[in-house]
C-alpha cells in the first residue's frame, strides 16, 4: 500500500479539560499516515494525481483550531473523519501527541486507524 505522510504537524490550539487549559493555547503534534495510490503521480509527474499534503495540513490545522476541544481523542477522530471524507482517502492512521501534558513524560497521545469498509 502506498502512503502519503505528514509528520509532527504543529498546531497551537485550545485543548484540555481543565479550566486553566481553556484559557491558553497549547501545542499538539499530529501525524497522518494516509493510504494513497502514488503510482499515477509518480508515473506522470503531475500534481493533479497527488494527494496534496499542504492542502491536507492546512485543512487539519483549521479544523483543530476552529473551536476549543476537550480531548485529544476527539482531535484524532475529527482528523480521521476529515481525511477520509473530504480527501477521499481509503485508510488513515492518526497520531495526536500533547507535549508537556504530564510532567514526567515528554508527551502523551493517542493513535487511531480508520478506513472505509
């Protein structure tokens, strides 16, 4: 399976369950692994056949920053749904990391995989 990857997309947003978290912006790092047939783009060298990682990155950033979200699980679900439905990707793996959320850990996070049946 071919894939298009976006690694550690840095998004500053309002995220968290505590009142103090709802007053600040925090960093999320989002990884996307998206199934995509790269053969047509590779053979033709034509952008029209590629999954544009810039467009996907911009859409994910806009989605995650449009309103406060309590849970990184929700962020992962929203990202997966967006990629599957708006970009016609058949399968996606989403990892959302929240650096500094737990003092003893560099980051905490969740990872989900979703696909069309």
